[in-house]
C-alpha cells in the first residue's frame, strides 16, 4: 500500500495547521451585518479592521462553536444570504458592547 514516509516534510507544522483550521472557521463570521459594535448612537456593522481585532473575542463565549455557528446559520436563514434583506428585529448577530471585553449573541 503506497504511503508517505514518516520523515517526509509536511507543508505545515502542527501549530500552523491548528491556527489555519481556527482561522478558516472564523472567516465565515466576517459576513457584513453579522458582527456589530455598539456606539454612542446605537449599533453599527463592524468594519473589516474591527472584525480582525475582535474575532478572537468570540472564543470567550460559553460554547462558542455551537452557539455562534447556530446564530450564523439563523443569520443566513433570515437574510437569505443577501445583505439588502436584513430585518433588524429578527436577525441574530454578534454584538461588541462598549466597555465590555467580550461579545454576545443578540436575538
């Protein structure tokens, strides 16, 4: 049976592979409208730079993988994958509140 020799150099070390897998999971949540930030005038969509700064705070939630993935699935259901059809009252999203270290799921 053909195989790869044990001493064959792999393109990724184990740490790089884990980091890559984590980034690929989190990149889904960068869809416009899913991550928001609270301001003095209300909440607004995060810019790409703000998303990059705050994406690691998603891990601070209880059961982040399950809860965030479920909220993201609901977000896609309610918006039909389109940014124009967002109904603010029903669509779940992740909110970064002012003065708070973490993020939480709304709706």
